[in-house]
């Protein structure tokens, strides 16, 4: 009994310390950081674009100087006066995916990127780093943010995009906020958008561990109207005027559906309760995309829509890698570097992944993954991250997702 009481006191103290740490450094507002990533396969650069302040912070308030996954990039916020790290964030970007393409060897391009951090009370130094596929820093930039800077624009205080709450978390102050965002739905089609959101949400929570941990998620649907219905298909000569300008054929890959207009995406979301983003497009063509800590995008009326949206959310929220081979071209995984994705390994530094499941006889080493037939291994034969026909995430992915949800909510 005494032991349980001491444990309870320790947990209460830890929770109190976490809250005090957040309140000591941050206001209950969001600093939106807009950057331009630019360059080619040989040289990459980072530029500050714009800074914005949003009325409320919807991210974590504990474990602020940790990241659950390495990602291909990171943001580190340091207190200017002391140099102490007060917040960290990791991510991946379309720019870094593009660097592996043949086009990046002959062309220089720029990509928008948007990130959210809690609003600092005092001046901070923010460092952005990009890593290559060998986990070496290939670009870095540090800039100062003074929270009293008059040129930090205010967003989300008026003209907020209409939204509705689809699911309220058990504790809305300590949860994971997801926003569904409409793409290619005209104003008169928002009832269809809400129906599509509910179908996607039901599919997501039909998968473990989301099913068992459903109460930790707060979900809204943000009704951004488009002038035209549908989604652009460049290989058919179809270009539409939609809220996000999303299109297929990203990097000339037929089924890769993305948007490059991340600033526009976050403009639509300003003032709504969001952290993670699922974009539903009003189209029928098979495909989608998901970028870690950026967004998921899926065509809501396409074949396999429900498994695809869950699969892509596995990328954007869970940082899970694709477990299928895809031509073995433009490799992104190499024998001298361990993938940061928790469900893939090159056996370079496997520790901390699913060795516990191997010991329990629940998983093993199955070669093939990360678009490669050889040199990358997954844990089991099939998974939601490998095929649309599989009904569940495998035990390796479930474990990784559970760890991530715990990181955000405990």
C-alpha cells in the first residue's frame, strides 16, 4: 500500500513538473513556422518564409525536448538566454523524397514546408536540420524568433473555416488532435465530405491499436470549399481549381497524390483544433500519399479508399515505412544506415525495434520493404503497410503505433 502511495505521489510530481516546464517557457498559443526547402541532389538549403501566431496550442505539453522518431528532419527550439533545449520536433518532407529522384540530379526546385511549435514566452533560437538517406546532416539553418516581433502575423482569430467535431477525446487537454480537411468538394458537397470523414474515421478505429486507444483522439472535419469538384490528374490533362491544388502523378508516379501548397493548407486550418492532418479528396482514382508529421491525402471515392487512408495515416502519423517492393529504383535505404522508420530495418542498428517480438515468437525477419526487394527487412509476411487486402496492422506496426500514442498522451 505504501509503495503504491509513493508511486502515486511520484507520478503526480512528474505531471506537475511537466506542466510547470511548459508554462515556464511557452504560452498557450502556436507559432507557425513557414520555410522554403530548396536545391537539388547535390546541395540543399533552408530559408525562413513567414511566421504566424495561432490562438491556441494543440500539441504535447510534456516530454518537450524529446522526439519519438528521428525522421528525415528536425526542429530544435533553444532558449536564447541559456541555450537550453525547450522543444524538439521531427518530420519528413516531400522535398527530401524528391532528392532521390532522377529529376533532382538535373534540376533545382523549392518546396513549401510548415511546422507548428508552442509559442515561446522569451526569445528563442530555432534550428532546422535536414538529413540525407545516410543520416548525415545535409542542410541546417538557425534563426532567432522574438515573440514580440510585430511582423509575426496573427491567424485564426477571424474568418475561420467552418468545422464540426466528429469525436471528442476523453480529455481534450491531453490528447491527439486530428483534422480532416476537404479537397475538391464544392460548398454544396460538404454533407458528402462529412459522410466520407465518418467512413474514414470508422475504418481507422477498426484497426488496433487505434481501436483500443480511441479515447485519446479528438477529431474535427474542416470544410474548405473548392471552386471545382474533383482532383487534378496531370497525365490526363485535367487541372482543377481546388482548395489545395492537390494532384496525382507526383514525381511522375501515377498513383502518388499530394499537394505542394502547405501554406494554403494551414491557412484553411488556422483557428481550428488540429495537429495531425488527413486530407480527403473528392475523386475516384486510386492513390494517395502520407508524409511523416505533415499530412495524409487520399481520394475518398476511389477503390480501396478505406484501407488506403489508414495506410497513409500510418505514414503521416506513425512514421511507418512502406513494406512492399516497387521497382528497386531510386533507393532510399542503404546497408550502412538503419531506417528511422520503426517497422523497417537494414540490420545495421536494429536495437529498440521489434527484437522483443522476435524473442516472443510473434515476428521475425522477412526480406523486402522500403520499395526494395533485398537489403531491407520487415517483421512479418503481410501488413496494412504492405497490401490493401490485409485487414490489420501487423504486430510490429501495432507496437510502434502504441508507443507513439503513449508518447503523445502519457
